C-alpha cells in the first residue's frame, strides 16, 4: 500500500533502493505508466482492464493493487479534464451594463440638445 500512496503523491516518483518494497514500487510505477498510455478518454473497456490486470500480475502486483492503480490513473485523467480552464467571457456583465448605460446617456443627451 505504501507504493500506492507514493504513486498518488506525485505523477511518477522514483523508487528508493533502500526501501523494502522498492521492487513493488518499480512494478507499480511502470504499470501506472502503461495504464495511462492505454486510457482512451477517461475510462477503460472491460477487455482492456482485464488485459492490464494480467500484465500487472506478471509485474508482481496483486489483482487488488492492479485495480487500484487503474482506478488512480482513471481518477487522474478525470481530474485533469475537470481542471482545464473554461472559456472566459470577453467582458464581465457589469462592464456591459456600464456600456449600455453610457449609450442611453448619449441618446438622452442627443435628444435634449436637438
């Protein structure tokens, strides 16, 4: 589980050689990269998920850990999509209100002095 926390903390942390789970961390990090490359949009098809789980097991991850890494990659992809900036309006509403008021004022002035 320490490997999962480290993967969630930064995109792709480097494993430390003195850490007892460094082999697991290296396997989960490489697996995380593989999952991120396989994501089409923000979700995986069931067949892709099953293939990835088998590949994770070959890398020494349990089925649970492989699913956890997949879920983390999907969550990251969704978070990145939600964090994209939206298009801003050209002018805020209050600025349009002031422009409208000035146009009205000019119109009234033209009528008054005509």
